[in-house]
């Protein structure tokens, strides 16, 4: 079928391997027991099906998640060569049957980016030299020995040979990227070695050089080797990342050194540079949240492309096929790299090629289903695509008995229930009391940085039309309407929690939903009562617009949202700092009158950064009450939601299902997943 994106859908060669198009799936961690054999490091059938689905969906190059080669008893192909090769055949054959190619990513692991939970972790996950750990700066990772480096290099070559034997088209070395071990070697800020692996850039790149040379010697010059590569670090200090456009002193790899290092990596024998930006100290660059601009790495990656002749991939919120086609045509990049977008919609490649952009289910950059689940020790998946990682067991199939289904409420949960039921062949009526579909998510999608949220809303609305769901807008469901339906979903959402604080009946006090949808705030000083995710995002939105913003939170910390990824958390915290949002914790608004909010803060004797007394006197367990008189031309209240269950209480029964915020106000993933899983059982 002809396509408008002729550059994107042209072939490209990586070494002597030709890839049918310029779409590459970026490595997305797959190392849970159901998806990976934790003994051999090979993918199970479920894990392989996850990748095969993306190849079937039109992705030209699949790059797997990382596979450790470090000397440890588990997850290492080197220890179980025959089993690994045998187990990987299903994946290789499945990807090749779709006309796609596959590179297996091999890793030297995390170095100082490891979660150190035991003495064994400390032994297994060394850094270049002793250096503070990312997650717990009070402890240090040990330095790796030369003997260990030699063993790592040997294992990389052996594992690459096993991938080749299994039918893989190449390997990718993980990584001079994101502040992992090889990247820590490559950057002077982290690498304090005084031997031949430290000092000059050439010395700091000696480790990745020895790896590619060993692989080429063992597998042949024609076996492609890619390297995952971060062009720039965007690191201001340990645990401090720089924001887009921020002026700062680069402590990691700057653009000049990034280009020089790229040239050296090509010279050493690497066949492709799989590029992005960032480090674990600036984690929101390699894992860009919703607050990060689209195609955030393209400008820097294009500078690398000018300097090398090998193919260059660009990743990082790079999911616009028109932009990718233009960038490839202009010689800025060679391949479009996507990770999370392919989790949200494995059919992206085919939809791009066919011009069906309105049918693309978008990634909303929330990290809840992917990174969030990985760091909880769960299978990788996707907040908006519950079948991700469960392609066979969660496939939508026709229902044995076709039923008449009623969905009450047109938010995301209600629309997902209606979508799945309709796909399974049920007859679906959906009633929404307002004049439009979307529920509270309409307000959540209102900020200018929530473009993908608005796209998701449009996708759901299109699904309702395409699947002939009988949508009744402006109609409130009643107890009597439930009669005559075989199955009923109650997705009536939640209403905002109200406060009886004196003065909060003022016209200058608004709640989160109205603030996001309707309110023009004319004054300069704004106080946000509530430091949850919504409150902090409103604070960022207003501060970016020039307001002086204060957040008042009654808990000891802000952003206490379960499943919130460190990448999203860290960037939002940096943004609040950058825009000078004042945060008062352990505090409540006592009253609001005459443009002044009286805030009562409970000061406690928290330790300082050195874990010593922060104050010269003890405050006691109850703390000391401190009053603040804060000018506030406007107050925004964002203190959570209360489920709306009045109708459910009247109609509940065996075939009535309470879903979404009406059951428990949590997050998008919970609403969509509960609706999907319930509808799949009918």
C-alpha cells in the first residue's frame, strides 16, 4: 500500500543487515518471571509474543530489553548456552516471519544506578571506582577490578555469539547511555579511575571499545553491533538533572564531547548509534515524562548524525510519523526510535503506513504501566493497553453469548468497558449525564502539556462511534433504566472533596476541575491547597504562566501518588523549583479572608542531609505550630475525590459492576484495566 511517509518506510542497512523500514522498537525492560526465563535470560513464549506483536504491527527493527552478561548465576545466557539458543528460536523465527529484524541488547548492568538491597548486590554491581549510589547517596558502590572488566568483555563476546547462533540479526551493547556502568566509565564526572580505563576520553571509552572488538573477533566483522548512546547527560550535579532550555554547567557529557565520543565509537567498530540523552541523575531525559517536549532529543541527535556515517536512531517522545519522515529525509537521523508508544499501540507501524493516525492509541507518558510496574517487580505493561505483555491471554475474543450491556458514565473507565464489550459482540448502551464523553479526564487533559491525554480522549470517542456503541449524552441514568439489561457497568466517577475552611466560599476560591476547565485567574499570588499530583501540576501550569504560587500540603511529602515513576516525579519537582513554587508541608489553611491565607505549619525536628539535627533545639514529637500569613489573590483547592456511588447502591446486584473512580479514585491505569478485565469476563 502506498504511504505518505516514503522516507520512514524506506529500507535501511545496519552493517550488512537490511531493515524494511525506519521504525525501531526501543529496548523496554522485560525481565519478570512470566516473560523471561530468569535462569537463562531467554524470553518465554509470553515474552516473545510481546515482541512478535510489535513486529506484526509493522515495526522494522526490534531491540529487546537488556540481558545481563555479568558474572552471576542467573539471567546470564553465558551460563546456559544450549538452553538459551534453543529457547530463543521461537522469538527469532516469530519476528523474522513478519519480515522484521531483531537485535538482542546485552548489558554490563547498572553500576551506581543499582538499588542496593543486600551485600550481594554490592558485590555484583560495581561502579568504575567507589562512588555514591543514585538511590541512596549515603552508601557507595565499590569499584570494578581489571579482572572483572576482562570477564565482562569475554561474556559480551560469548553472549553475542549465542544470539547469532539463535538466529538474531545483531546485538546492542547497553550502554554508553543513561548513566549505566559503561556510561559511568565514559564520563569524567563519574569515572575517577587512575589506570588505563580513566583519564582521557579514549581511556574512558576503552571498556566499550574492548567489547565491540571482542564481539567482532568472535562473531565476524559482518555481525552488526549497535550501542545505546546518550549524546548529552544534562546533569547539574549528583541527583540533579537540567530542564530543557535551562542554563547550567554540564557535569556529565556535553554536546562537544558527545559528538567526539560518537566518532570514536564508530571508529572502534560499532555499526549503529541508538541515541537519546540523559543519565540516572537526569532520569527524565532518557525516560521523558509528559512535561518534556515532543522529540526532545532530536536536535542533539542530529548533531551526532552530522559527524558519523553509521545509522543513527533517535528516541525520546519521538512518535510523530510526519516529523520522523522529514528528519530522515533531511539527513538528521536514520531511524525513528519508539518504546512506550509501541506498548500503547503495537500496530503503530501499520497505522502510520496506512495513514490511520486517528486510530493510534497514544502513549500518555505516564510511566505507570511500564517503568512503574518494572520497579514494583511486575510484568511490563501499559496503562492504556492492558493486553501489553499478555498478547495471547488478554486478546479480545468474541463472547460465547451475546448480551445486552448498559454502561452508566462516559469517562475513561466507562468507555473502555463499552469498547471491549462491543468488540466482543455485545450490544452496548452508554449513558452520560453531561454533554460530552470523557468525565473528569477532560479537566485532567486541559493543561497545554497534556496533548496526548486529549488525543486519548479523541481516540476513545472515535472507538465509540466506530464500534456503534449507542451513546446517549445529556441523559442521566436512573434506577428504572437498569431493567432489561444482562450486564451493567456503573462508572459514575467521583466528585471533588470539599473543605469547610472559613473563607473558602469566596469567589476567589475554586476547585481543581473548575480551575482546569473554566477559571481565568487574574491575580498574581495563588495558593494551592493540596500537594498531590493534580495540585502540583496546577501549580506548575500557573507558575509557568507567571504566577507566584505556594503549595500547602498537610502530609510530610508532596506527590504521594502510587505508581508515579521517579522520572515523572523528579522532573515535576525540578519544574516546581525552577519556577520558584514555594512548598509548605505538614500544614493546613486555617482561614482565608481579605486576600490573605492563614496557614498553620507543624514544624518537626527533621534531620539535615547529614542525618544530624537540623535545629539547635528539639521540637518534640508533636512539633511546633508556626503561622504564615500568605497573600493569595486566588486559592485553588485540590484535595482528592469521593466516589459517586448513590446510583450503584440502588442497583447493585450479581450482574452490576462498579468500576473506575466510582469504585476508588486512583489513576488512569486502574480505571482502564478494571474495565478491560471485567468486560473480558462477560
